[in-house]
C-alpha cells in the first residue's frame, strides 16, 4: 500500500503547473531536438542526440514522479480544518529565537513543497515536529547540531 503524501493546496497547484509545463512545453521541445539530432547521422557519435535523449529521460522520469505524487496526495486545506488555536500542518507560524531575539516565520508544508529560502519547512523537519500541537506563547525546545534552541511562539495563522 502506498502512503498518502500530505500537501497543501498551493503545493498541489504548483505540481500541476510543473506537470503541464513538462508535458506540453518541454516534452515537445525534446522530441523536436531528438528528431533534429537524428538527421545528423551516426547516433553513437552524436552528442546532440545523446544530450536530447538524456533530457528526455529526465523529463519522463519527472513526469512520472509528479503523477505518482499527485495520485497519492492527501490535499490538506488549512482553511477547512478545526485547529483549536494549535499549530497544525499548513499553519504559518512566527517564532522568536530566545537566544538571538530573532523572529522567524515559517509555513509547515509537505516534504516535496519545502523550500527554506521561502520559509516553507517540511512537516518532517525537527522544528516542525517540535511545533506541531503547540499554542501561541508556548516555548518549544528544538535539538539542532549546535545544541538545543528554544523558541517562543508569537503568532499562528491558518491561511
């Protein structure tokens, strides 16, 4: 049995958009590149052909991967979940690092959606695991390679 993959509505939309681009823009470009490269003769010595075939392999693999993820997606719409003012999957949280007094905001998302540069952290990340189920003003301790860091939860949003 394949496990359900938790995803936000935004994450599913992003995967659908990537899938459409791969199927209807990238795939035809690659097919045309293969056709063009075949016209150049010997395929064993044809770098353009080999490159196009590698691109095709990557594209087809990514299409299959996205289709599997979407077919197993457990889409979680944060706006429709009873949260009891606790941090849940999909919550956007502002926390204060009690050591540095730095405020950080994160949104807890599925593993495939995580993007630290955009403050999207995986549900599997240690900090997300520590935050799940907590409420505003709670203090959370997170084990990191640099030691235990304490955070105070300043705000929770369900957007």
